[in-house]
C-alpha cells in the first residue's frame, strides 16, 4: 500500500500553494545509467496543454514542469501531477505494483490520449522512439525526493504569464541549460538567488543534487517559507530499483 500512502500524504499536504523542487534518483545499470533529474512541481498551476499553463481549478493537483532533451522542439513540458508520476489520469488508477510491460502500456495509452502534440504516432501508427517516456510514469523508474516552499497567488500568476509568453524552443545544453538549470530558473523566479551555480565540486555545472542543497540552505535563512520535504517511493514491480540519494531529507545534504 506504499503508493496509496504516498498519494494520501501529498494530497493532504497541499492545502496551501507551493513550489517543490523534485530531485529524482538515478537508475539503470552501469551501461544504461539514467542520471539524476530535476523537475518542478507547482501545486496551484496546471497544464492546459503540455506547453500552456493556467491556474488550477478546484480539486486539481497541479503540474510538474521540467526541461527535456529531444522532446519535439520544446524547451519545457508540463504534465499533470498524477500522470507525471504514474501515467494515469486519476489516483484510483495507480497500480500498487507494475511490470515493465504494464508500465510501457500505461505510458503509451496516456501518450495516445494526451501527448500527440509532443509525441505523435509514427506514420504506421506505432509509438514514436525517443525520450518522451520521461514525461509520464517517473515513479515507476525512480524514487523522488521533494523540497517544498510556499508561494503566493500573485507569484504563481506571474510565473504563468512569464512562461506562457516566452518562446518555448529547445536550447538544451548539458553544461549551461540542463534540467537542473531550469529548476534553478523557476525557483529563482520566485525567490531570486535562492539557487546558484557552484565552482566546487561541480565545476559550475548545475546538478540536481546541488540545486536541492541550495534550496535547503536558502530555507534555513527564510523560515517564513515553511520549508518541508517529502518522498515519493518508486512503485513496486519488476523494474530495477533506482540508486540511493542519501543525506537530503535529514536536513544535512552531503
């Protein structure tokens, strides 16, 4: 019942609006390692489409937004929160465990229903190749650590306006414009200079771990932001377990 417990924990903790940095654990074997990933969960902002944001209606649970490499021509894509984690539309559809074949089916059904704009069928009707699978069902592949601070309605509305008005065209760069850089840009839009690059130990390359560590440090200086943390456990099943990322939720990153 771990998946259900996680959902209940999160649904009970978003009565007020927040922005949360998601630090997603790396997974895969030595030759197929998918590195740690950063995304942003917005509890008051929802996805009108994968590339258009709006304020959430009552009962909606927000969206996860992140920068991707090789997702159509887009720099960022927004996915409803439940779908991002589990590739389904509603909480009661989330499986307690899933095999790799079941996960692939859930992802493709969701893609065919909701993501044709960013991952359309091939000419023969088959699913496309590529990295679109990163958009939905992340909790099947890895454990996710959340670092959450409160936002205001005014801040959220300004973010919606800013992102909707900017060109959304991919300029991905591993060194200067990666997923952690996007997380930094969003958090810094709300709270300037909360996250910054580090010469040591990351040689000024923004990494998911460093972004999370910065936010933890910033929260200690600003207790009024009601900083909190949560863990979304990897769903049980035949997929190999993601790698451990220790130290963050104890409040002392290392």
